[in-house]
């Protein structure tokens, strides 16, 4: 029987779990199957197509525990869709006429890989599903087990994605400092743009973490450093609809009273309306290999700034984005515990030749299991009916409706 060999890759955007998940997988295999060789492909599926790999040496295994201390990915990321041959050709990853799935399968086979772990979001793991299906249909003996990471926490049917808890906590810390900008000028509007293309979970969770963080602060009466300075006056998510004129009237009354307004905005809030508006004006919207709008070219925060600054009579307005700061952080304690459970199951599943994505399955009462690839998809909306979200909105004093 041929010796098993493990390969790892991380892909998509960063999340505060990638480094720890890589380290955790190396540690777990070293504990339960130390005889297995481990390699890692640089820059996700790009590394598979280009045969760009790292051999995990004994000294790297011994020091893998250090990876739990870092953010980012120790093996690099990229966004590559193996079923988008035209994009792969354009980027020089395959030759004209080649099937990227076949190139990837043959590379894995020639490298002797029998277990592949993909650490990424819905795009990474749906690509893993495409690869697993191709491998199975074409006689390749390979088990593919994914781990779900995304700060958006929007993977169906997974209850909690790796890295999301940390991103919310770090985003709250980021804005705790930024909120002090309200004292820099009279009538200041500060907008905190948070990541979340189609799901508002991270924005809502960041607001909750910020409220929890600042609720115990003490102030000196009579100065501007007060509870109003640390308040959130509006929160806008992709799942919410709102009347901009009514909101402007509500927020202007706050601006007139306190001289400041703070908004938390998901980067996907009102996105469809903004894209439709720009396309109607003849603008070509840039999209990535997966067909997603390149959200950094839309700049939703700036759109909110333009809409509200004049309506509120703001003398100074600014947009601050916590996204890159939050997603590049090392995993916090909550995420480290989540990572450990998923890593242990991922290794067990791989050694038992069970392919899928590890996670707490919302379709099976939140049980931690290896979920079948065909059930994995992105775009899970945030549930506005959650009790903790109602508490956040009550704290803000904002009325809202389902989009």
C-alpha cells in the first residue's frame, strides 16, 4: 500500500485563523500520524497549478506551535477558480486549451498527495468540491477535507466560521480609538466600514463587541469624553432596508444635540443599489474570477458619507475601515478553541477517507461533523431575529426593516 502524503493550502482573503489552522494541522498529524510527509502549496490553488510548494521539515514541525501567535497565512493566499479556465489562462497559470482541474489533479498525483486540506471560505471550498468531484470521476485516490474560514461568517450550513469572532473583537478595538476623532472638530460624522459583502454578521458582531467593550468605561462629567462620544448612532447591513430621508432626519437631530454622529456600515450595505446606479450611468463594474463585484472599487462607506454628510450638516466627515486590520490579526481564545476542534476532526476524517468541510452543521442541530461538499455554499444571510442583535439595535435606538 502506497504511503499517504498530506498537502495543505490556504486561499481567498485573509482571516484570523489561517496561520493557526496550518500550525494546528501540522501538530495534529505529527501527534497521530508522524510518519506522513506534509507539503504546503504556496498561494493556494495557484501553487498547485504552478507546482510551487513547501516541504514541511522536521524542524518546521517542531516549531509549528509558534504559528498560533500570528495572523496572515504562513503559506500565502490567492483567489483562483479552477473551473474558470479563461481566467487561469489569462493569469499564466495554465496553457491555452488546458483544463485547470486536470492540471491540478495531475500535479497532486505526481506529488504523491493522498490527502488535501483546503482552508478557506465558500469559494475555496466550493472549488475544493469541484476538484474532489473531478478526482473521484477520473479515478484519482485523494481525500479532500476543508476548514471553513471567513470573517463574514456566511458559509451554509456552518454555524460559525473560523476567524469571525476574532475579526469582530479586533474591529471593536480599532474603532475604540477611531471614535476619539469625534473630538477633532465640531459636527463630525465618522463612518466605520466593516467587511461583509452579502452578510451583515461581522458588522453586527463588531458593534456588539464595541458596545460591550465601552459599556464599562468611566468618564469625568462635563468633558467631551463621555458616553455619547462612544455611542453608535446607526448600523446598516445588506439584510436591512432603510429610508435615507427618515434616517437623515433622525441623525441630524442627534448631530444638532451632541455635535457628532457615528455609523457602522457593512461594506455590502446598499451594494446592489449602488452597482445598479453606476451601471445605469454606463460604468463597467470590475468583477473577480468568481464573478463577485470587486467591492473595494465600489467604496460603500464613501457612498454613505456623500449621502449623509450634507444632509446632517457635518463640518467634517470621514470613513475608517477596520477590514484589513481585523482580518490580519492572530486568532483569539474563542477562535483557537474552534480551530482545535475542527482541525482534530479534519485529520480524523482525512485518515478515514471522508471528504467534506468540517463545521458545526446547522442542518443537524449544530453537531460538529464533516459536512458533504454539495451542501457547502456562500452568501448565508445574517439572521436579524437573533436576540443579541435586537439588544444591539435597542442600544442604538434605531428602527429597521428586513431588506
